[in-house]
C-alpha cells in the first residue's frame, strides 16, 4: 500500500473528526456500519442524533476543542 | 443543424416577465433578433431593487440556463452569441453592484485556513435571518411544504452545478477539497445517490413535477436571484473567491436545517422517499461544511490571499440573499398567502 492510501483521521477545530481512506466501520458486535460516502465525519462532541456520524449539533451546543 | 424555428418557443416552460426577458427569450429560442441593449438599459434604470426585479432576474436566469443547458428549447448555438454575452455582462454589472451595496461585510480574518474557517462559522452563527426550516418543522401546512420544495427545486434539481464551474479555476489543495465535496454531491459514482436525483425523488413523492423548470413561472424574482448569484459567481473567473465563499456558507447552513425539515415532513405524514433528501443532507453537509470552510475557503485564502475579501463576500452574499428569499416566503405564509408567483394563465 502506498503512503497516499493510508487512511487519515483529522480532528477539525470545534468540530468532528474527518476520516478519509479505506476503513471498515463496525459496531462493537462486529456489524458493519455503512459509511454512505467516501469521506465521513465521526461525531466528536457526543451529542449527534445520527451517531456515529456528525449532524452539526456541536455548533449549537458550543462544543470547543483546544486547538 | 439546430432547429431554430419560432415554433420551438412553445416548449420553453417560461413566460416573459417584461420587455427584457421577452427579448432574451426570443433571441434564445428563435431566429428572430430583437434589439437587446435598449430593453436592458430601461430595465436596469427603472428597477428599484435588481434582486427582486422579475424582468431582470428572469432574463439573467434564461441567459445562465443557456450555459447550463438546463431549460428545454434554448438553442445551443446561441450560447456564445456576442450580443447575449454583452447583455449578460451589463446585467451582471448591475446585479453585482446591487449585491455589494446590500451585503454587510464583516472584518476580514487572517488568510489562514483556521482563521478563515472560524470567521465563516462565526458569520453563519451571527446570521439572524428568519428560519424557513423552523417553520417547516413546527407549523407549516403540507401545501406550504410543497411550495418550499418548488422554491428549492430551482437549485436542487441542478444541485452542485453552479459551484462546479470553479473546479478548473482552482489548483492544488482547494481544488482537491472542492472535488471531494462535489463527488459526494454527484453521488460518489452512483447516479441514484446524486443529490439532484434524491431531490427529484422527493418532488415525485410529494406529488410534484420533477422536470427542471416545470414551475419556473411560479418562482419569485428573489429566488431566481439566489440562483443567478451562484451562476454569476461560478461563471466569472474574477469572482472565484465569491463562489468558494458561497459554497462554504451554503454547506454551513444545511445540516441542522435539513434535520428540522425532515422532522417537519414526517410530522405531516410525507414518506421516507420525500425525507431522504433531507436525511442525506444532515450527514453529508456535516462533512462538507468542514471541508468547505477549512480546506476549500481557508485553503484558497492561504494560497491566494488577494481572494480573501471575495471569499467572505460570497459567504455573506449567500446568507443575505437566501435570507431575503426565506423571509419573503415566511411573510407570505404568515398572511395565509402562497409564496409562489401566480403561474402563467392562472
């Protein structure tokens, strides 16, 4: 695998993680989670209504990161 | 040979709204060559508010429809007609001047991805336009929901297209960011997942016509202006910063409102085939807004700091014009009126 194809996870300031690359998302019991798209945003504030994905709720709850 | 017989005009789903749009329609759909500069000058001179001017905005809409090929019956051979290009430029000059006069510009951030993204999120958060999504979530009737879908369809049946004009004008990281967003908008290789197709499905599910322009005669000037603004920003390379800023603001005002709208649709008993477009945007635009703010708008500002003022202008203009269009619809619904224009012949 070339370096360019290593999956990346980027924490965006005051926002979600952004996950790029070939990663399989699974529930704790091993059930596959459909990512729906190539680039996905896992929730980081814990308040999303569509976890494990971000739904923008962090913007109305004042979620802040330290960067 | 393209058929340029006058009869072709019958299939264009558009009724002129004044002398200027009448002349433009004639030029785009027939071999007739009515004079354009006098009606254009007259229309601009007498207009008190270009953004809400039916004749000017519908003429501009037709001129852009010629570039997109979005409206049936427009002769492809007229796309680069010098008279029509000259006309478009003169109308754009008046339209852009009106936008720049109307849009309040915030202080500019430093041209770094982080500072630009923070400034854009702050700009969106400070926007106090009345919320159409909240009305749809809580109080709207099914008929008002259908009207909101009709208003939205001007953009969403061609979703993402105005911003795609920017792709060849960008290089490096901001280009990769825009393509990352647009690839998702266009379904990631799956035609049935294209956002425009999901919206067509929503229209059909709500008992509406999914043909582009089917309701054109009922679209108010300010809603055409919102679409024309994107087309103008996208088609003019000198406005590259503005189309990038516009996309950032558009994405940043989507995920939470779409969740509210999906809730409103279900409250009124619309099916999942109608709500799916909005469900998809809750998740997709929470991704897109990060990429658009940091990597696209912030990345472009870092790469080309001279574009920073227009990046911010494009974002502020998006909020201003979408806000006006939304306020006009809400005012109509508050009065128990339709938010649509009376259609041709009705």
